[in-house]
C-alpha cells in the first residue's frame, strides 16, 4: 500500500494562512485519547478537555489502585453529564509484564554508575542494592540473556552489556555514566521475555474494575502474539465480551508477529516509548508507518502514542518538531493520537488537547479524500463482504452528490468501522440502540455515535450538531433485518 501521506492535495499559500472556524473544528475526524492523572482529576478541567476535543479517557493501571481510578471515573461521569451530547470512551490500559530494578540500601536514594565498571544484577528481589549490585523483578533474567546482550534501564538512560551469566544473577559492564533511582524500568532488546501478558494483577483489574464499571476498551501492554489476545478474551468471558481489545505494540516480538496480532485484535496502539528501546530509535518511524498502513488496509483503528507533545508537560507551547510529529501521524493514516504525561501530570492539559485537535484538523485539510479512498480500496485484499461493498458504495455516492453526512444504522458498529476505513470526507453518524456500540465509535475516524433506533434519530442528531439542515442531501445505510454485520441497503435522500 502506498503511504497515505502521499495522498495530499496541492498545498498553497492560502492553506498556510487559512483561518479555521469553530464550525471547521467541529468536523475534525482524528480522535484524541487523553491519559487521566492529577492534572486532570477535577470536573472543570475534564469539561474543558471535552470541549477542546478529548474523545477517550485513558486509565493507566501502571499507576494507582482501583479506588483512585474509581474516583477518576466518577469525575469523568460528572463532567460528561455537563456535556450530554459528547461521547467519551473509557480505556483501561494494563500494567502488563514490565521488568523493574529493585530497592537500594536504606541510606541510598540513588546510585551513580561509571562507564566501564561492573554491575551485578540479581534475581532475588528482596536484595537491597548499591552501585555494585542491584536486584530486578525478573526471575528468568539469566535464562533470557547471554553474554553480549544489551539491557536498558531507566528509559534507556543507563545501558549495560552482559558479560557473565550465572544461575541467579548476571554480571554486566556499564556502557555510560548514569545516576538512577529505585524501581526503574528494564528493557531487554531482542530478547523473548517469558512473562504473561495477563498476570494476577491484570485479571483482577479486568474482573473487579473493568467489567463492573463498563469500560469500553482494554489496551493490553506488551502483547507478543495472537494467543495473548485470545487469552484476554477467555479471561473476560461472557461478561466482558463487549470489550474492544487494543494490543500495544512495543517490542520486537510484537512487531515480528504483528500480522497474526492484527487478525485477532479490534485495533492497535503504537507505544513508541518502549518500542524505542527495543528497536533503534531511527527505525521507530518505519514501524509506525508499517503498522498504520496494515491497520488501514483491514479497517482496524490505530492509535499513535507517546511523547506527542511531551514538552507541554511544563511549557504552554509545544516544539515545532512535536507539532510536525502529530501532523505526520495523521497524514500516515492514524485514527487517533494520544496524550500521556501531558494530560496526566502536565501543567497545561487543556492546551495540549487543543493543540492536538488544531494540528490534526490542519493535517486532515490537506488530504485528498478521493486519493485516500483509492489507496485503501487498492490495498484491500480478497473478496469484500456485502457490508463493506455497501459502505464503499455509500462513500462514493456521498462524494458524487456532495453529501456531508452519512447515516448508518448499526447494532455492532461493524458497518461504521468499515465506513471509517475508507476515510470519507463526509461525517459518519452511527445510530445504535447499544450503549457500548455508541461509545466505541469514539475510536473510529470521522464517526459520531448516536443512541437511537432509526435513521430519523441520526438525522435529528446531525441537525442538532449543525452537520445537516433541511434540504441537504445525505446517504443512509441500514439492513433489511436487525442483524449485526448485515447492512445491505444504501439510499441517497434529502433531509
């Protein structure tokens, strides 16, 4: 598939100097995921973030307990009550099988390491370390690495190379001067880590928080193969069958097995932070483009995450490079972009959301919808389903009659997803009687979910939002029978 970033219209000075109106911003198609944290744990800020463009709230279970996340969820619900027409998706992001270093002796808060020195790493996590020896949480470290293996600690600020492997420890050589604190993350680039994606903690998070609180998505950390996703579905069982499972691709195993993962999942998150320690940094953009192109070809939503506007944690304006990164992610074809520390711990969470929204809109404005349609249509392999064929026809019909709205009646959301796949310039209004289906449109590019039973409910919602007025043409898609995945009728109508 040719890169979607090549599907841009000719850009002129009028585009560079164009002023966007609030009406323009209401038509933004790229979705925005925001991580919640102390910076956004109040109703007023959450309402402002919704107004600025937030579509999905991310609950990061690497931090906090169920009580903390429950309080945050209550704040989201209170804020949403003030914006009843705003759909907000709820995403549970798992801690996953991460490896961390241990604690130090009581008199040490941090340790300093010098290039060339030896550093012993033991698997006895109760050991209190110092600058010569530290503990780690991974008992199988000696069986996983070998002499010459690289270990990255504290987000890569410390690099060590294994020179000796014993039964319950390894001896490494420090490759750079560094100062590190306790409980820092460890990455083993290129190694197959033997830890379950779902441990006891994740199972408890799913069953005791995710299901009772009716979360909409699970972002599964460090997924390495399709079986990891099947295991999650089995754990969730009948009570959690509504969840959309979004694997986070962040290590070499996940990249190597991406095709089978994509076939099994409901969408993908590109977690560029850990990925940048698993593969060379200069290769991360290639992995991003590859993943997005493959997701686009099969019509599954893809989120680009990590350090999108990192400098806005402490600055009111982002760097030019960050803004270009966001724009290029949109041009690559992502469905959503994500804030992490910017909205969880930053000083300017609302400004960060607004900057993402404005940048995404500018990137979208220079794309050629017809070229996007041809590129994705050409990349789609095999025979199309009836629903997909109808979705394609509806998008072409909307372009032919200059309709700004497509209204689809859907139970499962599948037809809405297929319409999002083909990147229509028209807004897709997905009408469903199912609360979960409506909420899960928050990750579909260019789709607005509406609770209702009929096409007429979609027309009313489109008029309320200023997307449609009496006399406008629109395209309606629905099925003869109310069965999931069976949309087979398309009509061009006038409101």
